[in-house]
C-alpha cells in the first residue's frame, strides 16, 4: 500500500513540476512579447516620430548592432560615431537606453522583492514596505544634492543605506525572534522616519533645478536616463541576479521555517542576512538610477508565485522577466498617456499596484505569511 501511495505522490509531484515549468515558460514568453511591444511603442513616439516599421528597422539596424566600436562607446563611455544618422542617434542614444534602464530596474526590484518575501516568510514584504528603499533613497538624495562627485559610487552608497535600514528594521522587530507582522510594522516605522528626513532636506536646498530633479527622483522616474545609467546599473545587476540564482536552494530551505532549517544544519541567521544583502544590492542598483519606484517589488512576486508556485528558482526567473515587462510597459504609459507631459513611472506603478494590493487583501483571508 505504501508503494502505491509513494507512486501516486511521485506522479502528482511530476505533474505539478511540469505544470509549473509550462507556466514559467508562459510567463517568459508573455513578458518578452509585452517588452517587445512596449519597446516598439517607446521607440516610435516622441518629438521625432517614427512608424512602427521604421522603429523596428532602427532597433535592429545591423550597422549599429554588429559594430564593436559603437558598443564600446555605449558600455564603456565615449563619443558616438560621427556616421550616426539623426534617426540612429534618437533611437540608440536616447530612447533605447531608457528602455534598458527600465529592464534593469524592473528585474532588480522584482527579484529583490521575491527574496525579501522568502527571507521574512511574509508576502507583504518588499524593499518599499520594509524601509530598504527609503534608506537607500536617503543616501542617494544626499549624494545627488551635496556630494555630486560621488555619483559613480551611488549603487554602493545606496546599498549601504539600504543595509542600515534593514538592520534597523530587524533590531526593532526582534523580540526573541521576529514575526511577519512585526517586520512589516518595523519597516513602516523606519520608512516613515527616513522619508521624513528626505522631505526635510528640501528646506536646505537653494537650487531650484536640484529640487525639481530630486522631486522627480523621489517619484521614481526614467526621464532623462541614458547610457551612463546603464553603465552604473548593469554590473551590479549582473552580480546581484547571479548571486540570487546561486542561493535558490537556501531560499527553499528558509521557506520551510526557521526550526526546520536549523534541524537541517543551516545557520539560519547568517544565511538570512547574506541573502538579504543580495536583495539590498539589487534594490540599490535600481534606486540609484531610477529613484523610488514603488509596488514593483511587492506585486510582481505575487503574480509570478500565483502562476509558478513557491519554488525559488522558478520564482526568481519569472520575476526577472515579468518585472522588466511591467516597468517598461508602465513607463510607456507614463510617457504617452498625457503627451507631451511625461509622468514619473512611479506614479503609474502606484496607480496599478495600489488596486492590486487591495484586491489581494480582499481575496486572501490569511494574507501575511508565505
């Protein structure tokens, strides 16, 4: 009888794995389709309009795509080749970098949100809710306004600010251990304090241009991003995403609960803080180039988990694709909805994320623990 039960369990497990893999493939294909459509729309419309055919031809222009000198100028810094036409310049030096920054920011926020939800075993957790965004944001705002010479180090400085915020959240929430509710409440407290300090800083800034730039940054915006922001975010993104995929087994063990993880020989606190450090680096890379874009780190992991399950590897891969699709799509809406006025993308993600969060609260009675 036990052999029959084991066989049935194995069949069910295999079926669930195949179903989850097929849903992950659907998430990837759907996300790429949305991303491609958003890219063509983003490239086509603006002060220099293009037809969809012209936009497609410009994006896949072989004279640019296969030119090593061009990519060296883009990724390492340097002058754009003199043979660039006006169309090539607009597409490749203005519009495509904005899309690439959106891809990097969306992937970082979605993956970091998934990691924080696993680490805290709390589906309400995200860089924004836990105060990490506000901690990193405060450091970036100080750098933007008073220490502009340190701009190349912004992802590192933002990571330091995010780490300090995370430590404060844990210290406040700790009482013979932590709980999902205490972590969220501590994150709200830390985020509120850091956010108040950010707003107070505006009273000490005399340059109106700096004030406007900082305000747009606090709202979360991709306006004005170029290859410089790609060069800032790309290396940190590759490192953090690579590390995140390398610790999926540890994340799966953490999901089993602290007591079970300890019984399996895992040093829970060390692993928890190490994995949280990866998520903080991802958050910092996003905030350093796009500001405080809310809700992406909260709603994308929910959407992916509902489709592919709680397996950490599938979850992170799905987030790495759906996050960019959501953010780039939202940026297209932010740019074109009230054209020629361009809204910060953080406003669009807030308008989408708020109702989704309310829907989630109404749908689930036991919202809180993963």
